[in-house]
């Protein structure tokens, strides 16, 4: 009797598939881990960044003692404003900034006329300016401010001397309302709270995107 061999049908290997809920949970977990890792890195940067100290004061450009007539201020106001604007540009120039650094000051020094209106329609109607110095150290901010204030006086006097103005007729710069070194507003606690809120919002948005991806992709949702 002949023996008949029957070919056994090879069973196809079926790919192992995970339920949609399991895929969703794993993707959500991956999103949360990534968001927390990024947030932790940003939080470390915030914690390790030292605070910024700022010292500022008003600078009043005054008439020379020889001009004591009743209407002298009105007549010379425009000249005082022009002189103040010129000195602000000189003090913030790269050459003067190098002199400040050479005297041990920090590089962050600024001086500008006080705008009495807004940025779109500036009004520099008074010979007033603001002198500021910043540093991550309170002592460095104060030292920088003092160096800048003394240098401003010397530069103003030297410019007028070069123009042939006699000492009794020279404009002077008075420093008033010095704040001393003050820590900038904004605490690490607020920064951490904002970072935590941002991380929560990003995590929720990313998880929502994962849910939409699973609904739109029939392969992943099997």
C-alpha cells in the first residue's frame, strides 16, 4: 500500500501586537519622561544662575555757575539736552567701555536720556539721564557705577576744555537719587513655578497629540 505524505501547511507567523491601551500608556510615559528631563535641566540652570544686581541714578546736566540770569535755564535747556545726549553716546561707546573695564568695572553700563513720553513718540524735554550699572555681584555693580560716574565727569569736562570753554562757563553733571546695588526683581521660586506649569501644559499637549495619532493611524490602533 503506497504511503502518501501529506504536506503540512506552514503556519504563518503572526506579529505580536499590543493593545491600543498599552501603546497609549507607553507613549504617554515616554512623553512624561522627556518633558521631566528637559524641565529638570532648565531648573538646574535657573538654580545655578546667580542673581543680577543693578545700581542706577539720575544724572542732571546743570548750567554753569556763571549763568545765573532768571531766564538762563530756558535759554540753555536745549544745549543741556544736546550735551547730555552726546555724553550718553560717548559713555556707552566701545572705547569708553574699554576704559571702564580697564578700571576694574563690569562691561554692562548704560546711560540714556529720560524719555518723558513713549518709545513711538519720544520726548527728551529735560536735561535728565539715567546711569545704570549691572553685575552678578553687588560689590562689582557698585564699583562699576562709581567708575562710570567719575569717568562721565572727566569726559564732560575734557570735551568742554577741548572746545575752549572756560571752567566757569562749563556744564556740570550731578548724580542724584543713587539707588545703590539692588537685586533684580524675580525670584527662583516664581521661575520654578512657571517652569512647572509650562512642563505640565507641554505634557498634556503631547499626550493629546499621542491620542490623536493613535486614532488617525489604523496600524497603531490595532
